[in-house]
C-alpha cells in the first residue's frame, strides 16, 4: 500500500515559517526602536544643540547692538570682560590690520569651513592643569560687523559631544542586544517548533511504513502544534481501528465463510453423484440453496456492518422508539409464544422520539428479540422496556432469564462472528449483536450488557431527538 | 407478458431470461443502459427488470429518462449495492420495487407479478374473494363459506395482501415490507409463525386448504388446482 514516499524535504532553517516570522519581528522591532531613539535624540541632544545655537545668536545680537550704539571700543571691552575666566563660552574679536587689538579667549580663527550663516564646528585646544593641551569641540558663529571687523561667539560643546557619543553608543548597544536576543529567541523558537514538526513528520513516515501504533506526545498546552498532534493521534486511532476491523473481517471471512462454502460445494458434488435418484438430488440441491442463502445472509450482514462503520451517515429521521418496540414485539410475540416464552412490554405513555434510521433501528430490535427468544428456555420470560431518561435520552432495555453471558465474555460477543461455545449448535451468523453495536454507534448511543441474574439484560441508550422535533415532556403517570 | 431485462452480467441475464421464459413470458435483453432505453422505447414491454449499475447509462438515470417520457411501465430494480438508502434512491428515480443481489429467482418473480398485477388493477375492489373465502375491505370482515372469521388487524392485512396477489407467490420479505412496513430480511421463522396462525384461522376445518407454503420461495393463496 505504501508507494515510494516523497523524500523528506530538507528543512532549511530560513524556509521555516518560525524563522521567517522571527525575522519579520526583528525588522519591526528595529524600525520601531530606531524611530523611538530618533525621537529621544531629537528631544534631548537636538534640543541641547538648538539651545546652544540660540544662546550664541542672542549673545551675538546683544554684542552687535552694543557695537552699533557705542562703537568698537566698547565692544572690545565687553568681549574682553566676557572672555575673562570663561571656560564654556568662546570669543574672538579682530580688527583687520591691527593685530594688537585682537581680543578674546580663543587663540586663532578656526580653519574649518563655515556655512553661509557663519556657523562653524571646530576643535580648539585648552591648556590642562598638567601643562598639556586638551583638544575640545566647539561651535561658533562668525559675524562680520563691518569690513575689517570680525567677531566670533562660540560655545564649548565637548560635554554635548560626549552626551551625543554616549547616546550613539547606547543606541548601538541597545540595537545590538535587540538583534542578538531576537535572533537567539527566534532561532530557539524555530528549533523548538521544527523539532516538534519533525517529530510529527517522522511519526507520519513511520505510519507510512506500516507502524500504525505511532502516537505523538501531547503536552496539553493547547497550542496549534499540540492540537495538530491531538488530531494526528485521533486520526491514527481511527485508522488503526479501521485497519484492525479490516483485518478481523478478512480473518473471519476466511474462518467462517470457508466452512459453509465447503459444505455448499460438497452438497453440489453429492447432487451430481445422486443423478440417478432425482428425489435425493432434489434434496441435495435444496440443501445447497439453503447453505447459499445462509452464506448470503452472513455476507450481507458483514457488508452492512462494514458500511455502518465506514463513517458515512444514512439519512436520519425522528423515530418513535416506543412505537417501534410495540410493532416489533407484535411481530415477534407469536414466535416467543411458540417457544413458550412470555413477553412483557413496558412503554411510557409519552413518545420517546430519537433521531435515527428507522430500518436500522428496527433491524437491531429484531436481532435483539430474536436472540432473546433463541437463548431462552421454554417457560421463561422476556422483558422489554422503553423509557425517556431525565437527561433527554431514550433508553431501551431488553432482559431475558436465559443463561446470560459471563462477564468476561460480554465485550467479546459484540465482535463479529463471536458465538459462545455453548451456542455453536444454534442457527445464526453470529453477526446479530455486532450489527446492533454498529447501529448504536452510528446513532452516537451506548450499549451495555448487564447481568439480569439470571439472564442477560441489554441496555441501549440513544440520544433524544433535537428539542425542536421533540414534543414537550410531561411527567408520566 | 413481454419483459425487458437490462443487465450487463450475461450469466445473471441468462438465468433471469431462462426462468422468465419458462413461466411463459417473452423476454428481451439489453446489456447496457442506452440500448435498454432504446429497446424500452421501441418495443414498449409490459415490465422492465433493470440492474442499477450498467455501462453507458446507469439504471437509475435510464429509468428517470423513461419516466420523463411519461412511460409508466413497471420497473423492478436489481442491485448489488446493499446501501441502506439505496432502495429509497431507486424508488425516487421511478422504480416500483427493488431486489438486492444475490437474489432468489422466486423473489424476482413474485415481485414482478405483484407489480404487473398492481399496474393492471389500479381500481381496488371493496371485496376480495378466492373460492369460498371472502374479505370485505370496508367492513373489515372475513368469512369462509359464509362463516365469519375473527382476525387480528395484522392478520387481516396479511390476508388482504395475499388475496390481492391470489394465485401468485409472495415472499417473506415482501410480507414484512407490505404488512409491517419494514425493509429488512426477516428471519424465516418470524413470518412462518404468523402464517401458521393465519392458516389455522382460515383453513382449519375446511376441506380445501387455500394458504400454501411454496418451498424455497414463500407463500401463495390459491385454490388447490395448481395455477402454474
């Protein structure tokens, strides 16, 4: 049955959905993270930068106003005053051709390129306490107040630069950690789910190779893979059951059909030998037909059960169990009477409607009545009852006072062809009860065999019809 | 009677044709659904026996097309399919009755007779009579040689069915179907017990028995002179 199985596709980690999802997730995290950090950057470092530029501009405006009002001399004094002892503000004022007048706390004009508004970023040196020169970052605006007169106002931004550097560093660290953790997490998830998927895959392959006992561990977490494992297990149970059924049927056909077939064949051969005696021949042919009929009955029974168990539901309709029982008892009562058996029927006044297949249910009841009559001894009695249970189900009970079935054998008699050794000489195919069991299963009902001490009591519970098709229940008298 | 057998299994077809010709019928055969449909339209047989599974055109479709042309020749379906709802589908397609393969010839014969008879006498008489046995459908009384006989309702229905088919064989399956309305194979004993009770009521004490057991087939209500 198993053809060449397709080669197990080599799982490329990149092709698994887990990894793809992880990557997508990473990209999203990266984008959001960058956006957030950019915002924080603008709000903090950007604000500080703008603040610096503003204060430079304000001071320049003040100084140029002073220059226009009071002339270069005052300006020079102002710059000189402000430069003194200053560490964070930088000034330089120079008059073309008069280097002696140059004032401010900056040694020389920055050589870095300026933008059209005169803004410039540059480095300057500051003597440290140990006599060494320290290079620091600065930002300044250079304004020409009149030809030959140029002023620079700046700020030491070494601190800001450091904040900025820290910021970038944190940014990189954070990004790196997110990426590393994301990747690690993703890989872990992918590996975990891959492992589970691979386990499902290899279990399925073992099934392909014929091992139907394969089951997957269910963790009970209820996630998709767990549910998949659950479905797989249920499926496997069903398949295993079906295959076992098939095997049983084949075995049973081999055992139980071979014998009557052999008898049929011998009978026909005997008829050929009896060609000279037409009465004997007629007799042999009649017996052969009877054998064939028995075979057909068995065969039909088998097919019917197989069909019932195939899982395809026939059309259901509301069936009044009480009425069905009344009618079948009416059919079987004369038969019971002939065997000197009394049949007692107890039916409720209210209809016990279940949703089912009338013919199949009727046939099941017929089989049960037939069995009860067959296995009871003369003088006994058969009790049949139908009642509605408080839970809305219908219960059918048939009890006899015959030999009963030993507890150890009760489950086995529901199997096909099982006839207890004590009843081998009675006619029948041994399919009666298994058909009943199959019909009950088809109706989602329950069947149980109980001790009637003495005798056998069979209890069948069938779900009641759906409320809309069920008449209102009143407590019965 | 002219009967058309539409059956692709030649052995089964020959067996049916042999049996039916021996009963004095004129039997025609078609091996597939299309030929069967043509033959049925050309020759207008009195009854059709149609296998459900046929090459070219399946039996159900064939009969549906026949019915669409308003031809109401009685049709007896044969089917190897024992599906629970298959009978219903056969009857919905326009068949009149249904026999599951493998079948006993007696079953086919009895059902065919019942179909043709039903077709011939659509008017139901209010009283049915055979020899000195009388059944009044309206008064629901039975009498033999003028003496009233008490029957249970089911016994009455059994006798009515037997009388409707007087002279013909009715099988146990047919009885279970027509009298009780159940479609499954009865255990032989069940119907026999009912029949022996009926026989005790209508035949006991009368010189000529009317209810006969036909070995390997079923029962027949008839006067002693063999019908066929």
